[in-house]
């Protein structure tokens, strides 16, 4: 009976170890899943994947892996071709060796598995990357190596061996072990499922009791994971007891039998009850706890100890569970738990109004006031939210989410926003804050948490561009977001390849004194094979926001130079004007490359005019003036485009090194009939005369407007009345037929 009890105790220990091991692996899996979701939800990462930006993908995988101490990072396309991996276990453009995992991700939206890479076992999570549909598969994993197994051994009090199922030289090869590999190899070969006291007493080596745990289908034919418990310590007292009993039995067999029967009657039942209690405790069942009532004080004390242990474990687990659901800084729920609550509400068919609360430019608050004040700011806002009740969570940084039992009206939303947006005051300073609310109504707008948070991110992205504090999700918002992503992807691809989608057109500018063409305005056009015609105002603004306007401007400058050379080849000496964006003005290296481009093609600054939008100048006046002066010193003519649509041009116009202004077409289109427009144009012409600036009027649509501009002293005009913007070939034909262009007179003027 003692042998059986010891064996049962060892077996129970193995079962407990097995349960703890499975829980630890599950905890690592949960950590991987949470981290993988953070990675695949990151907008910058999705954009890098969508655009095929390998350096950014590499940096994102490396940084994210370092943050969570991941041992394995990989991203593949939907067919399983490797895009990038950290470390470089898989070469780019090779097939990921576990196709069934790729299939599971695509079919089930994710896969939790274990794989063998270069002789090591990894626990991995793989999830699809959505933008908005699946565009790639990202995975990360932890190495289940010797170091990890040794750490686990300290927790579960059992050794762990990972060995191959394949036999090499008559033996299973040990991949990882918490024991020395030689000892692990011997235990694997012996693989003892049961032991008796004879084995323990007379075995030359330390006896181990082993159990093989279940594995995923992916690995069940490749490796086995074995729990091994050294039972010698469990049987040590029993061995000594056997010899004592043997000695005593030789002297008094009858007495020992009577004593054994007496002791058994007092011990068996309470000990058995305690064993049952231990088994239930190992299973996590804290409700049914056996209260042992025995005449032996030791048994009663042991029973009380079991009850105390149960209460302590239950309390500790409750505290750990609560902490796992909370954000440590704000004491709001964390992202993982709020996802569970929202998904549970959706599964129950509840209708909820989910409000994303985002601190606008939270990074600037941290940079300006310090991270401690930034933390105080987010904690203060969290406390304000708690006073409103409902359910709230902190997602990351300055992003929170909140929903109440009942949707808020517009008035309640405004009141809630006003209350939360009050400045945050410390003893030393007052921090002004600006909050953006993004609202998604479920299940109308999203039927699961994945779609919910993706659409909240879409709204947040929109708020960065339009400045509104309240944004409701609509299908139109998502469509515009997807179009923006498509424009970014397509335009980057077009700029990086030989293509015919981008083109230049030129609109003639007529000198109103001579009645002849005196220049051209160069305008970019994009006819996409996938998107159709994309207006330049749309894709240029997106290129500026996405940070690759420099490539667009570079393409325009190169093409304009080629077209100037083509015009010169036909003995046409017209000066095109090229528009520069805000970022172009601030980009001194780009301006220097323009000068080198002209010089390398036998041209100079006098062969091109640069146009800058008025609002671009206002954004950073000092840098704009410095760079414009640099261009004027190099010989460029500079014009202010869309004059009159900005905010403060008159205040600093006299300081700008410009030679011309262009009256925006909004003031010219109805010039013949609109007296207000006539007054504005008169004022601009008078102002330009004071500063000795040339004036070009855009948007001339009729002969009356053109005649009025000429009478009032405007220098040049352009518009559809003269000509629409023309491709280079059509421009040649127009010049050949137009009364506005006389070749000889233009040449003479240039020579003069």
C-alpha cells in the first residue's frame, strides 16, 4: 500500500506537472497571440507589407521581436512564400516548410502550432495581415530550448525531454532537455511508465518515471515531449521502511500484522480523502474541498493545511487573473480583455456604441512635458472616464476605448468630450489636450472585434487629415481609406518602374501686351491601369502625407527637362513653370539636384520657372524665404501660385524673393459678371504694381475676361479660352496652328 501510495503520489505529481506545463505553454501562446495582434494591427507595418517595403518590414520584425524577446519572426505571402524572417532561418522567396499551417491561417484566421527549425522546437502563432483583406501572414515564436526547459523544471519539479520520433543509429535523438543530454538519451531509451520498489532500491542509475504528452498533429510524427520525474526521493523512505518492516517481521510477524491493520483503519480513509482533495486541487477545482475529520492530530493539521493552501492558491489565482485583465498604468481594462467583452456582447446579439478616445499627438505631449507628465495625463483622462461609468480600456499609448450600456446622443457626446478635454493640471504646469472621438456602432458597422478595431483605426487616420473631433464610421469612409491605400501602393509602384501611366501636359500662357504665347505651365497627369484617371490634387496630397512627394517631384523635373529639350529641337523656346510642394521647398538636396539636372542637360535656371503655393510659404516662412532666396541667387524665376487663397501673404509679401504672382482661377472664372471678383483682381494688380511683380491670371474662360485683364494691366493669362492643358505632341500641333504663337517673333524677343 505504501508503494502504491508513493507511486500514486509520483503519478499525481506528473499529472500536476503536465497541467502546469500545458498552462505555461498556453500563457506563452497567449503572449504570442497578443503580440502578434499588436504587430498585425500596426498601421505602419501593414502599410510596409502592402507596399512591399522590405527594409521597413525587417525593422518592424526586429524591433517587435526585441520588445517581446521573441526567438522567431517570419512573414510570408498568402501562398506561403517567405517575405522576411528574423533570424534568417528562411531565405526570401522560399516556401515556408509547413504548408498546412498556412492553410489553417487562411481558413481559420490564425494558427497556433509548434514547428522544428534547424533542429530546434519553436512554439509559434501565425496570423493574417489585413489591409483590409488578408495580404500576408505574420508569425512569431518562442524557442522551447534547453534554457526554457530548465526554467520550466524549476516550476513544475519535473524534467522535460524533447526527442525525435525518427531513430538514428538505433536511438531517438534528443533535441532539447532540462537534463544533460546523455542522461536524457538513457531515459528516452528506457521510457519507464511504471516502477516498483525493487527497481528503485536496486537500480544502479536514478530511476525516472516518464509520461509522453500529446502534441499537435504537425509534430506528432516528428517529435515526442516526455516528462520525467526522479522517483528515488519519493521511494527513499519507503525503501528504508521495507528493510525495517522486513527486520521486524522476522521477530514479530503477527504483531506487525495487527499493528498494520490498526494503523490502516485510522490512516487509510483520511489519507485517501486527502489524495482526492489533492487531485481536485491539481485540476483547479476549488469548490469541492474535503474536510477530513480524524482522531489523529497530524491528519487534522494536514487537512487544515490543505484548506489553507486551497484558499491561498484560489486567492492568488483570482488576483493574477484580475491583473491580467487590467492596464497597469490606468487600471482600466487592457486590449485583450476588452476584446473578449466586446466579442461576448456581439455573440449575445447586443447592440453597442463603441467610442475610441484618442489623445491627439500624444507623442508630442511626452516629448514636450516628459513621459511622467504624459503618464499623468493619460491617468487623469482615465479617471474622468471612470466617473461616467460604462466599460473602458486602454489600447496603447494615448488610445482608449469606451462604451456604455446605452448609446450616447449627440448632446451627450459633446458634453462627454468637453469634460474629458479639460486641461490636465499638475503642481508645476497645465497641459492642454485635444481628444478625437471615433464611433463604430456594432453590429451594424462591425460584427467582430477584428473589424471593429480596424475600422476605428481607419477613422483615426482620417481624423489626422481633417481635424474633426468626432468621426462616425460609414462605408464611404472605409472606401476612401482603401482608395488612399490603393493610390499609395499603385503610385509607388509606378514611380519605381518603367511605365506610361504618368505623363505631363502643358497649358500655354499668353502675354496680354503682345498677344503671343510667352510661357507654359507644366502639369502632371496620372491615368492608372487599375484606378483610372486620378486627379493630381488627390494623389499629390496623398504623396505628401505618405512622405514620397520627393519621388513625384523628381519624376516631374526629369520629364520637364526632357520636354524642354524636345521643344528646343523644334526651335521652340518657351519656358515651362513647374509646381513645387511644401516638402519640396524644405528639401534643399532636391533643389540642388534640380540645378545639377539642368546643368547636365545643357540648360540653366533661366530655362524654367518655379511656382510655389501661397499656403506652402505660410507654413514655415523662414525656411521658405531662405530656400527661395537660394533659388533666386541661382537665377530661377519664382512665382506664387493660387495667390489670394492663403491667410497672411500681404503681411510678408515684400520679404519674399519672388518675381511673379498668379491670381487663383476662383477670382477669374466669373470675372466678366462678378463685381466682387473684379474688385479683388483690381486690388491684386494694384498690389503687384507696388511690389513690381509680374501677374498671371489663371482660369480665363471667355474673351471679355481676357480683355478686361489686358485693360487693367495684367501681364499674362492662361485658361481654357486660350487652350486646355496639352500633351507635348498636341502642343506642337497647337503652336503650329494658333494665332497666339508666331515663331519668328518669339525667337526675336528671346534674342533681344
